[in-house]
C-alpha cells in the first residue's frame, strides 16, 4: 500500500491532479499496486481565508506519507513570492528535497524545433540552495543591517550583512549560497543516475565566469566527485547552454544545474520537447519523502475550462511510481501516454482537440489495452 498525500493546489492544479489520480486508480484495478490517497487543502484559498501557508502541523501530517503528489501553486490575487516561497519552496526545503529531477525526452511529433533532431535529456536541478535560499532584504538611505537565517536539514545558519553606502539610495540584496556537503550529495545522486542509465558524461551548468564565488565551490565538488567516480564532465555557462539546447539538444544526455538556472533551462527545454504540458518533475530526497508535480504552474485563466493538458501531471505520477520502487508501473504509465498519443488523442496545446478529462481517459484506455 502506497500512502500518497495529494495536494491539488491552485488554478488548474485540481483538474490535472484528478487525471493523475484517475490513471493511478486504473492501475490499482489491473496491477498489483494499492494506494491510500489523502487530500490536503494547502493552497491559496486556505491562505486567503486563514492566512496560513505551510504550517508545522502540515509538515507533521505530511511526514506520515510515502510521497506527495502536487498539482500547482499560484494565484493572481496574492503578491508574487508569498505562495511560491510559503508553500512550494517551504515543502521542498522542509522535506530536504535537494534534487529536482526533470526528464526532457523529445515527444514526437510535438517537438518544437524546425529541424528533425532526436534527444532524451535528464536535467538534475539543485533544489535547496543557490539564489533560492530566501536570504536578502533592503536597506534605505544607503545604510542598514540585515539579519538573515537559512535553515536546512544540513545546517541552521545566521548571516548578517552590514551595508554602508555613500549614496542615500535604496539598495536590495538577494544572497546566493551553496554548501559543500549539499553539492556533494547532489553530485552523488546525479552520478548514481548516470550509472543507472549507463551514461559516462555529465554536462555541468553554471556562470562561474561571473558568479565565481558561488560556482567555484560548485566546480570544485564536481571535479572531485567525477574524478573519483571515473566520470567525464564538462562545464557550460548557462547563457551558452540555452543556445545549445535549442541548437543541438541531441548533444546532451545528462545535465546538472544550480537551482535558479535550472528553473530557467527546464522551461526552455520543456518547450523544445513539445511544451510545458508534457514536462514532469520530481523533488527528490533519496532517503525521505519526495514530491512530484508538473513543471507548469497554476494557469488561473484556464481554470475550470477542461482544456489543460494533464500529461505533465500523469508523467509526474509515473516518476512517483519509479521513485517508490515500482518502475514496472512507471513503465505502464509511460506506455499509456505514448499509446494515447499514437491513437491521435491530445490536447489543444499540442494542436489536438481532447479535453483534460478525455486525455486522462485515453491514457487509461491505452493502459487497459496493454493488458
Ligand atoms: C518551478 C517553478 C517554481 C520554481 C516557482 C513557482 C517557485 O517555477 O517549479 O520551476 O522556481 O522552482
Ligand atoms: Mg519554473
């Protein structure tokens, strides 16, 4: 029995999560797998009516589950950053999900490149540090002191910044930070994955030519880890990387990237594979509770219209099954999606006519046909 906490979230989140659950329920009817789903209303509605983001009690409750299955978080009525940091990032950090795995295979025939080029890329995005730590602040009149705190499973750190400028202007800081032990365990995971798929080369992304404090530590660890593991690796600056992913994605198989650049290149790459409607992600803690979600957001303007593509969420369910040790079930989901596409069923974002629900139904039908 897999105990799954379900967080439909905001906007179109509930609609796509419903299709993910439809697929998982269909599997439990036909394969030897059982689920115990419990839904949580950790979302913008709760925030707007009670002021609560993720609470300590939520975390205690969620700790009882094997995995978290998330729709999307985000609402136009709330100032940018409140829900993102207070819910999504809070969950990633609280469960120490230091790896964000975002597979990006080409989904034929939906690829968006003009040239016919085949590729299958797995992106590993560091998920708890970098410019995402939430440390920073403003000083007015050129002077001020910022007391910051970064709390993770690996450390609880206080940072103070004393600013004293000779100009009476407003200044804003956003601090980036990486720690050696976190990069080490992240690199270990990527190297393990490279062994699993039999790949010997890892492309490591950064901007070490400019942000050389933070990314020299990153490189130091990568050099050492790859040397010890006998892996080949090479560095790409993120600007060149965005270009290369459009120009020749077939040159890449495994990409390791810091949190912020990872956010950017995975949207770009999702578009290249066929669109955000096809891109799932896993926030992974190899020894703890992982969380699976589509890469796309809550798309409030499409809420309730039954037109959003649920495949990213269905593929997130696939990743969750792989992570729970049921690669056999994960494979069935993947084949179900492929089968539905091959029958010509797809949503409007891919040029098709299927509704959200019809897409989920088609995946279920394709899964039944596999038996
Ligand atoms: C993502 C999203 C989030 C991120 C936002 C919503 C905080 O863009 O999962 O890629 O930046 O990680
Ligand atoms: Mg993003």
